[in-house]
């Protein structure tokens, strides 16, 4: 705790006594000296007429120069201002407890404590300390050195100092709180600015456009729970003309999740064109993440490779939410076994395949949808998501339906709990001609 009022308050008072009155004091002293001299001169033989003439001349001069007769007496501050010792008073210093219990001026010359602050005060020549206490907390000190008169501080002096401390402590506490709030506001402003920068950087990782695939309709939606989040999705072109769809979710939210998301996204982008197989891509990224990922964090990820001509897909899943596909025969799940990324190295990821028929529509999603809660803590749930997929809309209409139902379920006062990512993939109903050309079928 920094000492707020320095040593030397009594010294400044003595300095004021040694130079009394400033300009006004000098003004009061001059007339008596001049009058005494004038009296002696008159008695020396100038006579009453000479005196009357002088008085008349003075009065005439005053009438002609009225401003010169006005003497302004402005008090002057002492020319010396003493500063106290720099002092850091730790909250566990024994001197703090002693001053709080005393709650009044303390003569420290004979005080014995194992206190670094007390030792520093004595070395600086302080003899009297007045604690400034506000709401039971020590907010500052008045530290005073010995008086110039070499007399001790009287009872009246101590009463005056204690009274001064009673007025100064609350004012000092208010000042401290104002400075603290200003510092917190600056800190929040810096954090907000850093989050905005992180948000801009994160948005650079999201696709700038959706893939333009003949006979396919793709729609996507992403909304973080905070300024930055841990969800991601991407469409990665492969050398053989196929496209890899990836949807992922990093545990936790905010900046740490965003940093892991950025690393995972970069690894997927680098591995997909080279390895192509979704299972091998996830296995490679898992091994890379296990080296550097922070403790207690992991990534769930779905990798799906689509052949836009045949409608055939191959997919692997690293612990991510199961996608749902609406078909002529109802809603199906695309299930494949696999551990989340970043938990254990050397994992293998099961690959499965699925044939999209014309009109089939899939929804890839993160748990921000299914695991949202109503005010009574009921969970939105995966069955409700599957039911929405089976209702018929596709593309943006399906995404809008999911968000509308989620809003009705959670209520208007709901605060989003987790990032939400939705990707809709539909094969056009008119794709049957293309299917006949390549001989596809299920």
C-alpha cells in the first residue's frame, strides 16, 4: 500500500510560522517604520507648516492616483514542500494490524514490531504515524517527522491530526476506487480490442464462399457463444475432384478454444489433399495435436468426403455429433467410431460410406444445438434434431427451422451456452439423370 501523505507536515507548518503573512505581513510592517521616522523628522525642526504641506501633497497625490493607494495582500504558500518516504505496506505486515487496532495517531519511536514498513519509516526519520482508515481498511498514512521546535506533539496536535485523518480517509478511498474503476475500464477495453482482433482472425479461417457443386445445394451457419468460439467448418477441395466437408468443435469457449481451432483447421487443410482418406486425415491430425494441445482440451471432428458426381460419400468421425440424413425411407444416422482428437496418439478411425440418392438431405451440426437448455433445464436433445431433419425443408430453410425451434424452446431471455454450427448438404432431386450416367444406386 503506497503511503499517500508524506513526511514533513509539521515541517511545512513551521516554515509558515517562520515567514508570517507573506505580502500582507510585509505590508503591515512598513507603515509603522515610516511613521516612526516621520515623527522624528518633524521634531527635528521642520515645523507644523512643513508637515501640513507634506500631508496636503500626499492627499492630492492619492486623489490623482487612487489605484496606487490599494494594497493587495495575497497570502503565499510556504516555499518548501516536504515529501514522505516511498513505502509499500503489505497487507500481512504487522504494522497494518497495529494501526487498525489503534485507529489514531501512533508515536513509532518506541514501537517494536517485526515490520519492514516500520523499519523503513524509522530510517526515514518519521516519529508519528496517523492511519487513514475507511470502512475498516487502511487506505493510507500520514507520516510526520520531529517538530522544528524539538518539542513533542501536544494533545491538541494529536486531536487535530486524528480529526484530519477522519476527513481525509473517505476522500482518499473514493479516489482509490475511482482509479481502480478507471484501470478496470482500460483493462476491459484492451480485452475487448484483443477479442475483436481474435474474432477477425478466426473469421479468416471460415470459408469465404460455399462450394459450387452441380446438382448439390450447400448451406452453412455459424454463431459463437462468445466473441470468439471453438467451432469450425470447412470445405476442402481434393486433387481427384472430390470435396472434404469437415465440422469440428473444440472443448471450452473463448480465446483458448479459438487458438486450438485455428491449429486444428490448419492441420486439416494441410493433411486432406495429401492423405484424402478421412480416417487417415483424422489419425494424422490427432497425432499432431497430442503433442501441443493444452491439458484437458480435445477436439471432436467429422470428416466427410463427397463425390459430387456419383453421390457417394466416405466419412470418419472423431467423437463428433452424429449427422442425420433424410431419405425416402426416413431419417438415417451416419455413425462411425473414433476417439476425439488430441487425447491419445496412435488412434485409428473407422471409415464408413453412404450413397446419397436424389432428394436426400444431410445436416452436420455441433452440440450447441442439441445440448441447449430450456429455462426448466430440459435439453433440446438429439431426437428433436433428427425430427427437424425429417420434416422436409432443406438448405437454408432447414437451418432456419432449427434456429426457430431452438429459440422457441429456450425462450427470449436465453443466453447461448455453446457455439452453434450447422451445415446442410442436399442432393438435388433432378440428379437422377446424372446418377443413371454413372450407374449409381443404393
